[in-house]
C-alpha cells in the first residue's frame, strides 16, 4: 500500500489538498502537526472540524491533555504503529503536517536515546542561570554541526542536544535522521510552496479569522484546564502570546500582531527545513484540483 507525505509551511493549504488526495486514493490521514495532538487546541492550530474532515478518518489528533508534554519519540512509535496497522488492513496512508521532525521520525531512521530526569533537570537549571547564548556556545564546543542546525533562541532543543550528548557520549548529530536509510520504502513526498508575500497574507488572514472564532476564549478555557502547567502546549504559536497577554495584563490586539509576526518567522523555518530534503516534490499554489492532478501524474 502507498504512503504519502503532504508537507509545507503553515497556512499553505496542506489540509485541503490532503482531503482531496485521500478521497481520490481511498486513504486515511496521519496528523504530523505537533500541536494538533492536543485536545482543546482547535482554533489556534487550525485543526479541521469533524465536518471539515469530510468523513476521511484522521489519526493522532486530540490524544494529549494540555498538561502533558509532547515528544517526538512517543509520536514516532504511535505513528508507525498506526501506519503499519492501516497498511496491513489494505489502506493507503497520507502523513500531513508542518512539523518536519515528526515527519522525519516516521519515514527516516531516527533513534531517540532514553531521557534521564536528573541530567535534564541539571541542564535546565544551568540554562536558567547562564542563558540561551551561553548554552548554545557550550553546544558549539561539543557538537559544532548540531549548533549550526539549532538556533540559539531554541533553548529547548539546545538543552535536549546537550542531554543526548551527555547520555550517549556521542554528538547529537549522530541521532539525526539518515535520509539514505528509509524506514518505509517508496514514500512519496509532496510539499506546498508559495511566494513569501502570498504566504504572509494568508497567515495574517488566518490569525484574524482565529480571533474572530474566539481564539482568546479558547485559551482562557485551556488556562483553566492547566495549560500553563505543561511545557509544550503553552509554547504553541498564538497560545503563548495570548497567555502572556492575559497573565501580564497586556493588549490582546498586540498579542494578535505578535502572533502574526511569530507565525511568519515559523513559516520561514519550516520552508528552510523542508527545502533541505531533495526527496520532496514541490507543488505550486494553484487550485486544489490542479495540485491533485499534478500529484497523480507524478506517481
């Protein structure tokens, strides 16, 4: 059975195309958006409603509480188990999302060392005392290749890299995906790409729509459910900005503009990540019908 990937930056139209493709090839969909794993995080993640899914089965949506921390190792196991189950039942599968590491964790050979709470807590404490720049410098000394791949402002990944180095005695880059060894054979990857100004406009419109759909109220409900007690969920785009505004008594209008800015920056990082993978075939911003025709002709 066939395995497809539909990837690309946020707001590039992945969901619509994946639904159209799933209908055409009788496939089911695996979510590869790290924040759509969370129950209740619907508006801010642009999660499709049950109606919008048009009766196409979607998997790995709404599987975590906002107090839980998502991690790629657990996701890898869940996703591969579900894909194997579906393919053994004779189903085609489409992986859809913009979290590049999650996609790679499925299709490439990517190993995840066990965690050590004591080591992690000690490195976290050091990061709090020294700051992101100093920790990134430490990583650069131990693993220059990893430091070149991980920006200094992504302190969470810097800390994880340092943890892996200490636990394994090997460079963090030894754990990165190997594209020369596929976990699944014959994966067909397609990426959606559009010019920067168009994507920026779509992001702005999407954020405005989220506010219209009562995004702020969604975040207030999640605060009551304990989202600020977890590390991962509260850091999501939009949620972080609204939580900070509510907590500090700041303007929600400013939170909206900050969400747009942060989302544009995130989209750039997504584009950079996916552009490095030569296996991805790129699809231009046309109608869904034309995009689908191009995909089917390339098979």
